[in-house]
């Protein structure tokens, strides 16, 4: 096998492994992708997605725990009762990210102390 063919084969193997990691549930990596997808409309990072990730880290802790509970606030973005009823809520980080994006579209970063 030539060096080029070996490099291509290795690259494809690494890409396949990374693709599986992107969608592996219950990982911080997956939660970051969920937030990027909601705020950037793809899996690639963007400035708005980076800001949303910073807010979620501040609100829910260092592992972006989607099951975070802080009194009346729930999830990665710590939605209160109003936000849950108005923008939706699920324990899925993908659904939480989409709901946070809908909330952000209406209110900007004002609802989050961490913003």
C-alpha cells in the first residue's frame, strides 16, 4: 500500500470514528453539537453558537447536564416555568437547544443571567 493510500485509509477511519462520536448520546460532545445545530443551523461552530455554549455552561455546569435542576429551573439553559410553557421543554439536549434558540429569537440573551 502506498503512503497516499495509507493516509487516505487512515483519514477515512478517523472520520468514521469521529462521526460516531458526534452523535453518541449523553456526552458533552453531543450536547455541544446540539447547541451548535440549533444556533448555527449546522454542526459547525459559529459565533452565536459559541455564545450559546458559554451561556449553557454557566447555567448548567461544566458538563452541560441536560437534567440540571436548580429549584424551579431545568435543563442546560435553566428554563423556568414560563420558558418551558412558551418555548417547549424536553430532557433531550437537542430539544432543549432548539427551545433555547426559539426563546433567544424572541428575547435575545436577556433571560439568562450568564449572558
